[in-house]
C-alpha cells in the first residue's frame, strides 16, 4: 500500500535572506581560487564529498579532460536536463502557500469534510498566471489571469482551477487548441509574444461570436490587474454540491480579495513591462515577506434546478455568468497566503492542478468545457512532469492518508508495501478497500439524449451578457474597453479582420461600435452580424461587474513612491513614511543616486531605486519631496520629468513637498488639479494617504 510518509525531502541548506557572509577564498590545487566555509560539504547527488568544484580532471595542467571525472559528468548531465516542457498555456505563473478556513458550516449543502464545521482549516497552494505568454514573458500583458487553488483537504486534494474572469471564450473544449493556437505566436514567425493584439487572434475571435462576452472582459481593465492580490478569482463552471443525504444543488465559486479590486491603465501596463517585467510576482513575494498576507473570501452562488430552468441562459454554458443580483454570493470561507515557496521549480513549476481533483460532496456538471478539461489536465501533467507519478512530488501529494494499488512507472517514490497489489485479495495485510459510505459518489443525474455533436439551444445567445457587462461599467471603464479594442485592432494588419470584429459590436452597444469604428478610422460602423439567437432584452446592470465600484477603501497593501533629493525637510519625510505605514501601505524611496539622500537634518536615507529604475508607473501614488537645489538637478533629468509627467497622466495622486512643484512644472504639468496635493505641514501627510485610498484622481482621466 502506498504511504505518504515516504516523501523525498532534500535537505534545506540555504535560506532566502539578504545576509552576506564572507567566506574564506583559497586557491585550488594550483588552479582557480574557491570558497571554503562552515556550511555543509558539497557532495555529488550520490552523496560523495567533492574536493574541487572549479577544475575538471585533466591529464596534465594543459591536457585533455578525462571522462573519468564522475563529478563533472554528473554536474553537466544534470544541468543539461534541467528544463521540463513549460505549460502549453499558463506557462508564466507564480505560487504561494497558505491556508483555507471554512467560515460556515455547509453540511446542509455538501458533505465535503472541509465544510462540516465552521473553522476547519486546510493547507492551500495557489498559482497565479498569465495564459498566452511563455514562461519568461512579461507580467503585465493584456491577458486573462489564472487563479488555481489546491486545497489539501482531509479527504483528498480539491483543485479549483479558475481564472480572474468568470466566463470563457469558448463553450466546448473542442475549440481550445484553436483558441490557444490563435493567441500564441504565429507558427511561421514566432511572434508576437504574450499579446492578443495580432491578426491570428482577432481573426479567430471575429469568427467565434460565442467569445464576445469574454472579449468584453478581456478588453476591460480586468486583463491588466495591478496585482494578483487585487483581483477576483472564479471557478467559472457550474459545479455541484452534494450533501450527505445525496441532495444536489448547483454551485459557482468566487474568490473575493479583501484588498479590493484594482487595475492599472494600459499606458502603465506597457511601461511597467519594461521597468519591471516581474511586477506581479515581485509584488506577491514582497507582500508576503513583509507579513502583509493577501486574503480572499470564498463565496458561493448556490441554486437549484428550478432556478437553472428559469434562467434565460444555460447554466452549463461557460460563456455566461449568473449575476450576483440574481443569486447572491454567500461568503463561506477565507483563503490566506502567508508563505512563499522554498523553491520555485519544486513547487510552483511542478504543481499539477487538475480539474478532476474533487472531493466527496463536490461534483461536476455537464458543462462541455469542464468535461473536456477533466481529460486535458491529467493528460498534460503526464507529459509535462514525465509520467504518472507526478502525484508523488511533495507539492502534489495529498496531505491526508492515502492508500491505493497504483505502482511503478518513472520515479515511483512510494509503491505499495507488502505482497498484495491487487484487490480483491485474501491476505491478512491485504491493503485498502473501497468504502461506499465515505467514498466519492457521482450525483446520479438522469441522462437521456441522442448521441450527436450538438450544443444546448440557449448556448446560441452570444451578445446579451456581453451587453450586460458593458452596461454595468462606469463611463471611464467603458472608454477603456473601447480604447483597448481600438489598440488591439490597430495592430491587426488585415482590414477585413478589423471590420469583421467591429461588426459584432452593434449587437453589444451602438456607441461602443461607433467609438471603435471612429478610433480605427473606418468610414462607418459595418453592418452588424445577425445574432444566431435573439438577445434577451432588459437585463439589469450589475455593480459587481465593475472594478471601480469595488475598489479599495484604504491605502493598505498599496505602495507609495517617494521621490526625494538631498536637503529635504526631515519632519515631512518622517510624517509621510509613518502615515503610509500606519495605513498598512509600503514606501519606496527613489533618488537621483542609489546611495540615497541626506536630509536637511543630516539623516542618511537609503534609496530603493535610482530614478531611472523607479518610474512612477511602479507606484500607486507618489510624493515629490525635493529641495530647491534638488528640483534644479531633477528638472534636467529626463527620467525625473517622466516620473512626474506620467504620474499626472495616469491620474495618480501626487503629494508635493518642498520645491516639488518646480519639477512638476519642468515636466509640463502647468495646471495642477485637485489630485496634486501640496504638503505644507507634517499633518498633511495623513490626509494625503487617506485621499490616496481612492487610487486615482479619476476626474483627470474623464
Ligand atoms: Fe486551462 N489548461 N484549459 N482553463 N487552465 C491548463 O493544464 C484547458 C480553462 C486554467 O497554474 C493546462 O497544467 C482546456 C478555463 C488555469 O498550473 C491544460 C480548456 C479555465 C491553468 C489546460 C481550458 C482554465 C490552466 C496547461 C478548455 C478557468 C493553470 C498546463 C476546455 C476556469 C494552472 C496545465 C496552473 C492550465 C487545458 C480552459 C484555467 C492544457 C482543454 C475555462 C488557471 O491542461
């Protein structure tokens, strides 16, 4: 019987810390100098101590290398095999550990062990990702974000493999390879990377009316989140909860960030990708390392067959959502991320999410996308991780007892013990047996149908919810959607593709169609495609769909950039630093030199960024606190002027202390508005930080 106590654990020798330790450097056997120290002895993978890690074994100092050097051969062979195939989608991702706690007893709805009692906690691992880009691509591509959660429950691993958008581009898994081929680099030229702004993607999309709802989301600021911490997650599909009595209800899963929703704007995204391609992963790492643990609430929308039958759309259609106003989201748990990984590859890269990993009390529905995924995820892990034993890798292994008769295969690490590896058997140590009471039972849904390649009738409505989403946005958000479509289609070379896409938009909103047509320089809005099914009229708008209506209520978790020069007032600097920290935010000092600045009072303040490495796009709000000499120096520096000009152009709140106004002027900000706030006295700092909770001075961008 397989046993979970047998997991391979390498010794943890090194810790992530910034501490520097000067080790003694000595010369090798007449060769390169090398370090000795009081740490463990370097060994081969077989555990043999290594004497020299600088020189291969040679016949003579200038002679040929010898094959006999087993240490050299092992080191190089292992290096040669370091890479595994990256994920075919969601290749770029970042993970963290934490826990999930049930805040409600849901035993009336589900027999899931986790929900049998309020307060039950299980370990969790979450991996966030972009979809289209390769592993080394930028974090702020316009893209959907993966939000994959593994809950290590006492009755097995439960994976909720979701996204930050509650609907999907396609309705049937059959179309997934086409969708992904179209968005990834074109096969003949191998570009563009991590972008949807190209002909192939829009060619496919414009021929797939079912994608229109998701396109509205993907063109909204949801696709350029400020941070993983400030985005929602969704299970997307309709699942089932099944209780101990066998009663089933439908359920949709939502993750709601306690931090509030926040996105960047497109011009920021473009610049952040240059300034810090790791913006999102760095953000998550820093927050967790600073003890500012991000938290999400788990919400469920639970509904029965009667609701499903009365809903104007098919609840099995993943291109549709159920508005929160129709079925409220009930908060039933909390997810907290409180630990970064020890090793990126071992954990984040090797974690294998599978939609088919569910636990008793949870079940699938016949959503054709979900059913297809249940095949794909297992299949892809076998390829990616090299065999069926990927469940033996610690990050994937259950943390509850597990016993089965699966055996052998590459890298088998806990094969069944003893003689019995089959069942039934009559050996006294005969191993595990199925338990009809505890085991997972599929909901015995009555199925009756013709075997055909078809979809449900209601799947054919492709525009109603796209319109509902668009109408639920604030004016600013609607403008961003129009601008994003114009941007993307302006990168499309074939005019026919541009027009074919625009011809969908009048079915969503006439003003949107007109704005996009104008933005593209079309003479008129093309004739609308005929909808396959008459759209549903009069759908109510839903505030839950807007980011701006669900923004933060404090500066907690946000980052203030302080642009400083020598000779500034100590009091204001201290007051600002304190105000940001008191609000739960972070400060980063940007200065002309990385060595930092010296205040008027003679205090040395180290910088985290030299001005050209710390543009204002990296911060949620900025303060320009400079002396008049400092303002003169900075006003001649392009990076400093861009810092100020961009902060203004991006609608940021700008605190101005000392001679900061001079830099703003030099940057072309001639008419400061209500979002540019003079910091005359130390007490202004607190008010400024309170104001910054609004994230942007939206009037400037309207
Ligand atoms: Fe995935 N998807 N997907 N997907 N997906 C993968 O599995 C697939 C879909 C999602 O951080 C792959 O391990 C098909 C919807 C996330 O490791 C692969 C279809 C949603 C992740 C795969 C979909 C997702 C993946 C690639 C259409 C949101 C990253 C590597 C039916 C509900 C998980 C891997 C991680 C990854 C297949 C559609 C979310 C190939 C066939 C809808 C978050 O198995």
